């Protein structure tokens, strides 16, 4: 056996939140896992960017909110504090060519548009409540809802242009996909798994409520530190072989032999690994049918959060774009000032066709319109496009087009012999979010422990 060959009870492929949570759960129950991570770092879709002076800002997943109990508890256990997203002052709405200020999640619109949005939100939540979290494909009208896109449903519910545009921005920010890309059944299930429409889109009381002091990647870094030498970095897995009562994972010079494997990554990434023997058809075809969202996270760094003095929260919604949603992403001590702009779905794809300087110019122009001329001249501009990352592929999550959940849904979690599946996309709760990643890792670890 070569010096790089290791043995373990369980080999975990992927050192994001899901893989690390699985490994931690296994260790706590006395099993021995080895985590094999392709990158030279842990955290996957969470990544801290260094700002100097010991400060960081996140260029991947960052917020935590109510009912994400695992994540709050784990962070507390790891000594990581949270702080509220900056919300004081007014938000900005750019609708067509006009700027307006407002408070709360829903901007001031004409009453007809507001009524339509309210009805659509209520209807989405009530339809969602009829979709079982564990097996959404068994919902009473699953076939019917999986045959249409979210867009075709919204088109019937929303007649006014402004209502449609604003709900579309919310959809794109949640999935990095246009509503025309997403199955209605998938959308209902996903929203329900995160507690409903408001819970996904709200800042206070919703998924954007709090941030982590020291950045969200700290959660993974501290979990990995606790796992010590059980985490192997810089080891992209190219093949997984099942046989002789176990699993062997090949990652360049490294091989890990174990009784069971947990593959903790988004389904499409599994398609890049050679499975010997091949995976069951439903699982391998699922990997071909879950595309990534298109999502650009852009951060403009200023000497101070100047918009606060103008009575603005930094939160904005723009139908003009390309930054269609913005937030104040300043560190907890108030310096430097950071504006975060998301371009998602169609806007992200349009930006991706531009060169770097043009992209930066287009995003800053957006911020300039929303927050004034000072926004045009940041000290630093950071952009992260997860579709350019080999070991991710897009962001923030993978979604399903019509027909996929009813035809391939059960393959999300169904083990393939000794191979189990984790990753936020496989979670029943808070699918797509960091909380869902943790839940999926714990669920896969429990499955494995039952069978060891
Ligand atoms: C821009 C952006 C913003 C987001 N915002 C939020 C937010 O505010 N709040 C929130 O809760 N969630 C947010 N998310 C989503 C959140 O980041 C993810 O749900 C979560 O991090 C997923 O964790 P995971 O472990 O399931 O997958 P990942 O983090 O993708 O981990 C998979 C791991 O597998 C590794 N890997 C891939 N291929 C191989 C291979 N062949 N061999 C070995 N290792 C491999 C990868 O390198 C990675 O480390 C955001 C995501 C993005 C991209």
C-alpha cells in the first residue's frame, strides 16, 4: 500500500459544510471518517476574502436567519458570534427610471401591484404547505405543478408590470435562475423547505437576518480544525470504486479505502467523477438535470459606509440592474464601508459576456444610481463568479426545471450501494442554504452509522 493510501470507516468526498458536518457527526458517534477535498481549503461555497487589518468579507454564502437552528448552534459551539445585517434607514427602489425610498421588504408600489404580490405570496405558501418536504414528488398535484414553470404560474397571478418585475428579482436572487427556468413544483418545495416565501426573501425575520463575525467560512475552518488530519486537502476525487465490501476513492496520489462513502457535493459535480460500477441510471441522469444558477456577487469597498449618513440602509432593489439587489455588507465595527450587489439569472449572464473592466463599470454604475456619485469610486472592487470555479459551477444552488423532481427526485438521497449522498441540494430543510448543507451531512452520517 502506498504512503498516500488511507483506511477509514467512512470516506467523505467534499469538505464543504455538508461533508464536514457529516464527518463531525461520525466522529461524535465513534466512527473514523476521512474527508477528501479537491481544493486547498475547506468551506466550498463559503469563502472569506481578506480585507486586511484582520477583517474579512464573504464572497460566497454568508447570512443566517430564524429557524436555521443547526447553524446558529454550531457557530455558538465553535465560538463564532453573529451580528444583525445593517437595516437602519430607508431602502431604495429603482423601478424603470425612477428612484423611491421605502422601509421593509415590500417597496411602495401602486396598490394594484401590492395586492397582487400579497396574493401571490399567500398562494405560494398555501400551495407549498401541501407539498411534503421528504417526498415532494408524492404531492397531490405533483405532476401538474412539475409540468409548468414558476414563470407561467406567476404570469397568471401577476398582471401589473411592476409586480412581475419585483417578484422576478426576488426569484432570481433566491435561485440565480429566471422564473422561466424553474419548475413550479420545485419552487413550491424549495420555498417550503426554507419556511415559505417571506422567510427566503426577508432580511429581518428571514434568511438574510444575521451575519457571522469573522465570516461564514470560519464555521468550516473551525470544524476542519477539530477534525485535524482526518481532512485531506488539494485532493480532487476522480474515481470511486465499489467492491469487496467497501469503497475506494481515488484522488491523484491519494487513495482512501472505507466501508461506506458520503459524497457531499451538488449533484452535477458527481457527473465529473468516474463511478465503477456506473451509478444507477436515475442518479447519473439527475446529475445531468440539475443546472447551477448564474450568480455574481460583487462587493464595492469604501473608506466608510457613506450611505448611512444619507439615511439609507444600503438595501436596494432595481429593475434596471445589473445589480438588481444590494445590501450593506460592512463589517460589524462599521469599517470599511461595503456595498454588496447581486446580479443573478439573466443579469448575471449578460455581465458574464463582458470583459472584467466593463463588468465592474456596469455594476458601479448601478450602485452610483442607487447611492450617489461616491459609490462610483470604491477603494476596491471584488467580484466572485462561482460558475468560473471548477469545483462549484455556479450559484447559489442547483435548481430543477419542469419534469425533474417527479422523474428523478427520489435519486437525490437514495444511496447507491455503499455510497450515500449529502450536500445542501439533498436537504429536506433549508435546501440550498448553509443550514440545509449541515442537515444533509447529519442525515447522511446517520444513514451510514445505521449500516456500519
Ligand atoms: C454567492 C453565494 C451566496 C450564497 N448566500 C448564502 C447565504 O447568504 N446563506 C446561506 O445559507 N447560503 C448561501 N449560499 C449557499 C451556501 O453557500 C451553500 O448552500 C452551502 O455552502 C453548500 O454547502 P455544501 O457543503 O452542500 O456544498 P459545497 O459548499 O459546494 O461543498 C462541496 C465541496 O465539494 C468539493 N468538491 C467538488 N468536487 C470535488 C471532487 N471531485 N473531489 C473532492 N472534492 C470536491 C468542493 O470543493 C466543495 O468544497 C450562497 C452561495 C453562493 C455561491
